[in-house]
C-alpha cells in the first residue's frame, strides 16, 4: 500500500489540479477510511486528518485565487505530523531489517563477541561461561 503521508508531502509539488483531485479521491480517501480513527469518529476524523489538510491546502493554492490562512497552525502541524509518521514507519522498517545480534550465526572456527551475555551459561548464545563465544569455541 502506498504511504499516504508521503503522498501528501509529494503532492505539494504538483501543478495539475485534476491529478491532485484524482489522487485524493482514489488513493487518499479510501486509505483514510481504513484507519481506526475514521471508524470511530467518521467525518470529524477525516476533516482534521493531516493528509487531508495538506491536500486541501494544495488544491486551494492551485486555484491561484487565495490560500488557507493558517492562524491556528493546523497546516503547519499537518506537515509535522506527516513527517513524524513517515519517520516512525521508516524506523519500524529499519528495525525489521536489522538483524538481532542474538541471531547472528558464527562461521565455524570464527571467534567473536556475539552479544553481551548477562548470565553463564547464556541461554541466548549458548556460551557456557558468559563470554559470548559459542559453546564449541568456548570449550577449545
């Protein structure tokens, strides 16, 4: 699924109003309707959603007849919320892609610290003395 928060930031460079409206109707609205907040709050959630606010701000700017007066800073907060959501999602992806040091397998004969053992024998790496060496190497 496409990241609607990234799309909201990307659309700020758009120059084609019909493309922005099409994206809003066919990608953004269905995605927002899938969020828990929409199921709980309905239209109230939709009207204050940061992605929706950024799309509407862009559409107003494409009319060339005005802009949204952001006296209450809702548009500015929407930008921040989108950036924060993207960063949080990236951290989640990075965490999933980073190997857990406890899962690192050592090649036969390789001696190096796998992790900081907390006990001896270690239930994570199998080190009998808590050195972090695999059992076969710690015994040699």
